[in-house]
């Protein structure tokens, strides 16, 4: 969109900026070409008004030749050509105007004096046009930097939001209350098992503490967090919960954002296993290939299960955090196929030392 | 004392986690006047057990396989007193402060459990004196408990002791019949004890429209509107079934069809 055309306020300001230019032109005409001041003013103001509109067109070549992506020769050629065309047009209009004026007695002989002023007009025409070009480049520059600023703001806001959600998601209260209820059941029937579950729950909680503040942890640490989580859930769900793990041993030292996989496994339990009368299996695959870490979490689920509306919050959180950290270098896919639900992640493998 | 009062209270425990049932079993063991007639690990079992055994009291978990606690409540009818037992559900808390006999939060404390049981006994004694239909139907309770702006995408219906689930997308229309609604899906009618208004409130209004005092129609099934007698209309569905359209229903339907 043209920054001036179509904005009344800006148009008024723009035309006002041309008033001193018109005065300058009048001064030059009067001093160098034997026109009297009256003739100079009568010529300069209408001509500058016309030229103000001609120069508005300089915006379009500026926009298609951005400074940072155009070679110097192309820039020079484009704008000098533009300047010549604009100036030629201007001189033509000026010629018509003086011809018309010299018909009247008051301006007799103006056409002859004008002919002598043509080189001056060519000079100012080119100069004014190039001034407009410079002006438009400044506008474009402001726009670009404002855009960049907004993008940076948005990215950091997203990242902070994702972090906050990660912190909140650390311990799902539903999980905690259910576990406490299981412990309470066991204290009556099997105190040793109740104690074991207290210890497992304590272990899991301790591991999650402080994780939200770190920007990355070794994958191995995330995996032991998952093991602690599953050990607790295993007591709740008994034989309904099964886990198969297939982890590339080279991958355990790769740095990953904390609590990236645990929510996926938690989802697999809450939305998969918990909805199955006979239970099911969660499969976790981690592979490292050419600097890319691929992770797959797959679980059995009942497609006809009652819909739980918290569904998908965890997945969206994981996807946003991947995006905030790795941008378009990360891939995220979640899909249901028959009675299995799979979430696949791919992101660059960063060695532990370079992270955090 | 009437023989009614001396009869044992019959209770059903519904929770998919064995340990959660174990807590309730342990607490109930201190009450010789209460007999556990059934333990169920999912919603289908619960509906079947309630239909067959007609317990006085049901302890009901909310998150379970097959049918959730709301759907079970919806199906088991108004007869048993229901105590929800849930780990964490703000909507349930809000709803049952108004309607249910009680709710218990996990981990369940013994004192709180005793208080809930006392309320159940009070309620059952009061009900024995009152007409049972003075209570709102269970389906209406469940509909009221649904969080706002969250519409059902499936409707469970009990047929004898088994459960049929009708996905909202496969529901063609609903017809009110006295205290029941008939849900028509793929040419079959399923009866359910619920008012048409509470079902209307549970269905997504952008997909279902009340076209008559006694009819709700799935908008995707309507193929055209035809005049029927003097200024009245019928909606013709894709399978040529004709449904009466009231004056108010006509303007609502017209607005939809014109969009």
C-alpha cells in the first residue's frame, strides 16, 4: 500500500513539505534567470504542486527494489531512469504552462526566459525526485524494522508462555490425587506396597522440581523421569499398563527441553490406557540419525472412548515448545490410526555441552 | 419400624481402578447395614449392574473406560442415590453442589465418607415418603451438570441391560413422547427417559434445531421445506421422512436454510 496516497492527513503533511521546496525553486528562478519574483512564484508553486504528485510514483520502484536485496548498479539505473522520466514529464508540463502564461500581457516574453531556465529545472527535477526516493527508502526501512521488532516480541512471548505452561504442567493434579488415593487404599491392605508407592511418588516429584527452570537436560534424565512416573502409574493400573522402550544408547546424552516427553507419556496413560478395560501398551522409540533425534510415542487407545476435553492441551504445549526452540527445524505429528495413537517428534540433536 | 427401614442398603462401586474400589470397600466394611452388591470397572458394567441389581446407592467415578460417570448417571435413571467419587473435577463439584446427593474427592477421607453416607440415608428416607417423580430425571441432572458451551458428540441409550451409543452425527431427528424422547438414527428408534428440552440444550445448536414442540432435527438431514395445508410446513428429510414444523420452528429453519 502506498504510504501517502489514500491517507488524507499524510497527504496534507506531504504537500506542506513541498512548500519550502517550491519557495527554493522560486528563489533560484528569480535570481539566475532574470525572471522577476512575481513570475518565479507563479511558475514555481503550480509546478511544485504537479511535481509533488509525480514524485508519489517513486514509491513503486522503491518497493520493488529493496535496498538490502538490490545491486548498486540496478538501483542507480532504476532511479535515474525514473528521475529522467519524471523530469521530462515535468518540463513538458512547465512548457505548456509558460506558453499559456506568455499569451497574456502580464507575462509577455516568459516563454523565452523559461527556455533559459530549463537546465535549472532539469537539475531540480532530478534532485527532487531522488529526494523522494530517499524519503521512501527511509519509510520502508522503518516498516521493516518495526516488523522485525514485532516478530521478535511475538517469538519471545510465545517462548515465555510455553515455559510458563511447562511449569504449570509439571505435576498434573489429577495424577497426584489419584496416586494419593491409591496409597491410601494400600495402607489398609498392603502397607509395604503403600510405602513403596510413597517413595516412587516422592522420587518422581523430586525429579520434576526445578526442571522448569532449565532450558535443556540430557535425554537420559528425561527418560528416568518417565520411568519414575510410570512406576507410580503401574501401581494404579496394575497389569493394564505395559511399556516397551527402544532407545538408541547414543541418544541419552543429547540435550532436550525438560518435560518434553513426560507429558506425552502421561497423555498416553490418561487418554489411552485409562480408557481401556483390558489396558494396553505404550511404546517409546528414540533414534539418532545424522544429527536428528526422532522420537515416537505410540499407545493403544479406544476410538469410541468418552471424549475428555483436556485432550490435546499437552500435545499443543509440546508442539509450541518445539517450535519456540527449534523453529522450522523441528517436526511434530500426532495422529490416530485405528486403535493406536502415535506422536512423532523430530528435532536437531544438540550435544549436552552446547545446551543450557 | 417399617420393614423397609430395616432392609440392608444395597450399594454398587464403580471405578476402573481396583485400589480406588478397595478404599470404599474398606470404609463400607464398617457399615454392616450396607451390602456391596456389585463392583464395576467400567461404565458398561455399571449400567448393566444397576439395571439388573437395582442398588439403592452407587459410588461413581467420573473418568472411566467406555462410558464416563456423567454418561452412566444419564443412563441409570433416577432410582439409585449417586455419590460421585472423583480426583479433580471442578465442573462436577459445581454441578453437584446443586444436584447430586454428594461428591467425594480422592483421596477420600473417612469422615467425609461418613458424612456423604449420612446424606444418602437422609435422602433415601425422604424419598421413601415422597413421590419418586418429584425428583428430576437423572438425564436432566446430567444435562445440567454439563459445562456450558460444551455439546455432546454422542448420546448413550440404555436398551434393557446393554448400552447403545449414538454418535451425534448419526442422529437424524428426535421426537418427544411423553416422558421419553425417541432418538432416530439410521432408521432405528431408541427410547430414552429425558425431556426434549434438556436434550436440545445438550446438542450443538449449529447442527441441531428444534423445529417443533416435539421435534429436534439434524440440519444436515433436511433436504427441503414443503407447505402442508394452510400456512403450515413440513421438513422433508433425505430419507423422505416428514416432520411437522411449528411457526417458530419455520422461521428458525428458514434462517438456517437461507444462510
